[in-house]
C-alpha cells in the first residue's frame, strides 16, 4: 500500500472553513480516518458542551461502521481469493489429467513405433544377408565364367597350334 498524503479540512467555531495540508504520510487508511475525524471535530473536543459527548458516540459509531465496511471488504476479498484459488486448483487438476492422458497416448504411440522399428530392423538384416549371399553367388558365377572362358581360350589356342 502506498503512503497517502493527509489533507484535513474542518470548520472553525466561527463558521469559517479551514483547509491545511500536513507534511506527514500515513500508511494505514484507518489511521487517516481517525486523524481526519479528530481534526475535524477539534472544536467539539475543547468545548464544554454536553452535545460533544453525543458527537463522540456518533464518532464511535462512525468508526465502527468504517471498521465494519473494511472488515466486509476483507471478508469479500478473502472469499474471492478462496474462490480464485479453488478455480486455480481445478485448472491445475484438469491440466494434470490432460497431461497424464497425453503421456499414456504418447507411450502407446512410442510402443507401436518401437515394434515397427524392430520389424524394419529385422527386415533390413534379412535383406542385407540376402544381398551378401547374392553378391557371393554372383562372384562365384563370375569366377566359373572366367574359368570356362579361360578353358575355351586355351582349347582354341591348342587347336590353332595343332592346325598350324
């Protein structure tokens, strides 16, 4: 709460109104009220009039009303804060439930993806093994062809040598 600058006005016994500014700060609004009421009723405090006593009871009643108003405001603020906290807890609970639901869903998706990955890894290994087998088979066939070509070439040369 920021300090308030106090300005107090009151009527003098002669009926003139007076306004003066105090160079002090009061942080509590209830204190401002008491100081204001006291300074406003200064003439009544110093008069010997019995009516000043009735003013005191009126002042006390005004203080009680002001206190009741402040208490009511505090109560309303407290109820409002409790309601706000309750709504906040409900929002937090809903968020927690949504996140938990999302966690379950993501874990299920993760499990499915892991199974697909394992299947693909097995398929990949089979393909790699088959590829290795086929490469070896191709190499063996190439060696056999080279041997056959070499054998044919050497027979052709023998025939050529015998004919010449």
